[in-house]
């Protein structure tokens, strides 16, 4: 079931993260084609149904074995640099 609200990652940040963490179009392809077992939906489908972009991002990383701390919290990296 979708959760309302975002915990810090917007849809546009999700798209930017895809292109940086999964280069050469791989991220866009994964978002469209990789079925996330947690919901039995692709990332694109989960976002369209209102799931939180951060939760979708982190699940996509887990499913693709790229769930490092740096990637899981990619959306906060600019905040960390500022401090």
C-alpha cells in the first residue's frame, strides 16, 4: 500500500540518482523493467501508484546489490558536504 508524503527524496531526485548510480541508461531501464519483490511492481509502477520515492530508491538498490550507505542516502549527499 502506498505511503503518503516524501521522506526527503523527490521524484526528480530519484531520476537524477538513477542516472548517476546506474550509468549509461541502466537506471532508466531498471526502473522500467526490474520487478521489486517487496511490491511485485517495477520502480516506475511503484512511483506511479504513489509509493515514497526514497523507499522505492532504497528497494531498487537492495534488489540490485548496490545498497551501500552512500547510495541508500544519495539524496542527502549535498547536505553532508555542506557540514
